[in-house]
């Protein structure tokens, strides 16, 4: 599955070589390859992005994540789903996450 093909039933997991940390109020996603992180490869996520990234557990679909966002941030679920899918596509495009293959 390609990131552009993500839909409500899609499940996305963090890439295995990405470390997520909260430092000085910033939510950082750092790709670590061969034990070395490049400064130009540090990504920041806002509060909602950090909320989502922490819940990429290989169990929750994009629709389930949207429901959680809708409840936590009091936004309509359809709007939350559009935003969740856009965020997941960005993560996948940047190599910070990947769609799980369906069996």
C-alpha cells in the first residue's frame, strides 16, 4: 500500500529507525540510521501530531485514531479523519512511519 492510498481502515506504524522525544516542550521525531541522527532530519510535531504518533500501535486504524482526536480535541469526526489521513501521509512520505501490509 502506498501512503497516497491511505483510507479510514488503514493502519500505520512508526518506522523502526525513528525515535520520538519531548524536549523543552517540543515534540521531536528523529530518524536514526546507523546510530547517527542528522540535524537536518529532525522533525517537529504539534500537540495533535504527538498525540497521534504516540498511538500508532499497529492496532488502531486511521478511523479509530480520528475518533480519539475528535473526543480529545472536540472536533467533528469527519474533519478529524481528513486531518489524520493527511498527517499519516506526511509521516509516511517523510519515512517516519509506514502503512502495515494487509494480509
